[in-house]
C-alpha cells in the first residue's frame, strides 16, 4: 500500500476562476484531478477524492503484481 504522506496535492486555480484539486503519487505517476464545487468545503472534497485515489492506487498495485 502506498504511503498517503507521499501523495502530492495541488490546488489549481484556472483562468475562469474555477479550481481543480489534483492528487499525484510520484512513484507510480498516477494522477487524479477533479473540479471543485464552490458550494462545498474543500476539506471534505479533498478527503473524498483521497479515498477514490487510494482505491485506484490499490487497484493499480494489484494489477501490477
């Protein structure tokens, strides 16, 4: 299982004013990004995306084995 502390988290503001949350795992190069909902707290959206990202990393590790 990948160490959650090594996942890089970027908050990107687009020219249009929208924001993206991008998660990247440097060892595998796996990256996931999602447009943020301005009506919801960023912290809860981040945790939800981290859960999806953890599942994707676990699946990638299983497929590589």
